[in-house]
């Protein structure tokens, strides 16, 4: 499965209420952390889905609450190496479709 197919499967098969916006947010977070691998983005999405964070608003609220609360644990999870996301990548879910 290539990167586009993998991202499309998140749009079609995830429980996110705003899948496109949530995927873009995960990609922005990955890029901001200089982690330009699809596996890192997928790891973020899996964490959000496991935490039942299904909209961008829920995700933002979750992180705001985390930042204001004392930190009890730090995430040390690592994600396996995957394909690099090319610089300037634009998620166009309709590309190649007629």
C-alpha cells in the first residue's frame, strides 16, 4: 500500500468525524517535530483514535488540558522508520480520480 492509499484508508475507514482535517493536523505536527515519515503520522492518528479524539476541536482541547496540567509522564514512544513524506507534500484526496 503506498502513502496515498494509506492516507485514503484513514479517510474512509477511521472513526474520525473530520478525517481530512485530522490527518492534516497530524501531518503538520509531524513536520513541526521534523518527523517527516508517514509512520509517524500514522502513529499520531492511532493515538488520537485510541484516545477517542475524533475532531480537531477535541484534539486541541486535549493538548490544552495537557499543557495546563502537571506532567505525570512523558511520552518516550518511538515509531518505526517509514517512508519520508516529500517536502512540499499536499494532501489532495481527489488526485487521480475522475
